[in-house]
C-alpha cells in the first residue's frame, strides 16, 4: 500500500465523531421504533407460558408480593416478586403461575409452574430459560414422561397450615410411588434433580403464602386489571 | 502472500456476475477462506438457527459494505479500521433490535452470537479488502455474494447436524420415532466433525477440478 498522505488530526477526529453521531442517531431511532414490538413479544411469550402451565386459564391478573401482602399490579408495572393468577371463563380462580429459579447442570434454570388451589397441587411446568445440554439435560423440557410429573404434583399443606405435608422429593426413574414425587429422567439426572430442588424450595414458601392470601387472589377476577388471553 | 494479491487483481477486472458468484464458490468465506468460524461452529445446531445467523450476517455485511464504500473518500486511512468497526457495530445492534422485534424465540436461540457478528472477520475483511476500494454497486454485489456463501455454508452445517443429531430438518421429524439421535452432532464437537467433512469435500472437488484444467 502506498504511504498514506498526511492527514490532520482534526480531520480524523471529525470523521470519527461524524460516524459516531450518525450511528447514535440510527441506534436511538431503531430502539424507539422497535421497543413496542419487543415489549409486546416479551409479554406475549410470558402470557403463553402462563396459560400453558394453568389448564383452563382464560384471563390473568399479575400480583406483586409486598412482604406478607398481595396487591394487583397495573400493566407494565415492575415488581421484585410476581405471581400471575389465571381465571377461567366464569372468572373463578383456575390457578397461579409462579416463577422460580435455581442452579441447573449448566447455568441458572428459570422455570414457571402452575399451582391450583382446588387440588392443592402443581398442574403445569415450563422451562423459561435454560442452557442444559441439548439432547440430554434439555429432556426436562421435551420428555413427555417427565412433564407428566406435573399434571397433579401434590403440595397440600399439613393440618397446621404452616408447612407442606409432603415436600416434593426426587424419585429414580421407574420408582415413583407417591403423588409428591418427581420421577427423574435417565441421562438427565442432574437437570431433573435441579428441577426437583427448585420446586421443593419455591413451594415451601410460596404455597403457604398463596393459601393465606387466597381471597385476594379469588377477588382478582373482578378487578379492572384483568388481561384476557388472545 | 501472493495468492490474495493475485485474486484481488482478478477481482478488479471481474464482471458483476463474477463479483457475486465468487462468494458462493471460488472465495466462499467459510469453506475457502475459513472466516467467521465462531458463529459457523457455535450456532449451526439446527437449520433455523443456521439460516437466522446467515441472514443476519448477510444483512449486516450488505449495509456496512455499502456505507463503507460510500464513505471511502471521507474516512482518513489512519482511522479506517476504527471507523469500520463503528459502522459494523451500529448495524449489528440495529439487527439485534429488529430480530428481537420479529421473533423473540429466534433471538433467544441465537443468544450472544448476534452481538458477536461485530467481530466476524468476514465483515471487517470485506470492508477492508473490497468495499473500501470499489464502487457502491460492486461492494453491494460482493456483500450479497459473500453473505449468500456464508448462509449456504451455515445451512450445510446446520442441516447435517440437525438431521443426525435430532433426526429432523427445520424442526420436522424425518426418520420417525425409532431413530436414536446422534446427540454429539448438535453438541460443539459435532460442529468440528461436520465442518471438517465439508472442507474435505470442498478441497477434494477443487483439486479434482484443478487437475482437470492442467
């Protein structure tokens, strides 16, 4: 390459600054232009997941947890701990979707599960985020025998109402005998144990809390914040 | 480095069709120049992912080559690389937002690899070696050809890996329920195996053709 002719520093700075300013304008325009669609996509993905884990859900209200109290959240409002109550066609509480997370085999596993106060059991389960090994650990999402664990997983409270009568435990593949056991998957032992642990820890606190605030949840369907499924 | 100089000489005299076609075969960024290996190996575990990363890279390559070619007189030589990276990074971020707006699922599947298009040396390489020395039309054609070659290569890997590792093509089961997936193919080692076999095939075909010419 021939030697570049001498260029003043001012021209270099101007060229860089010019490109920088144009890039900035382009990025801001794209961000503003795509933001509504991106937020819509995220909300739709969460909504689909909620109605996936609560069979019979037709509308939902999201609640925030403030210490020992529940309050309905306005749309778009953020909260540290959220529970999504789903209601059936008649406005009766069909279940509550709860987000939980914990260490999986690779990175953090984020899951969503549905709790039904009628059967006092978990009625649905979905992995929101995972980096489990494709073909092995990700069987927690795809294996139908494993997902069948969450059709009616017993988490009923004991007589005092202060603890779960039979906390969720892990069972080896083919050895599930109780309604509160999660049957593991061959080839995905660590991932299925991780799911068991996440649900065990989450339900120990959340189910008791939800049972105490059941009336608030049931009344939620009459609030003005109900979002219909579409 | 006699070979690139010779091919550059050839490029300057090439017709529009050749400018486009050389990216597909003669100078295929993946199979011949071995550029952009990171996304090629990392996200080609399914046809859909391979297609998405290929098209996203092509989009960034086309836009940044066009802009680099348009601005070739305005950018002083001393700061050209920094300027190219700034231009490329901007279009990558634009692509990331657009993809997120189009499909949340595909964006999630590709993870950090959309952002990593910035450091795909194929794009910086074309900006430096071609777009900054040629007219806008030629730069755009070259970018389209290289992008098509890159997408084709990603698809070649993605289809073989998904077929063997998951028994499906673009999510549609091919082999029926009794097929035992060859899981290693959708794991990182599978990427190296499949790439190695494609390179073997490409080199064998080229050597055979060269032998015939002689």
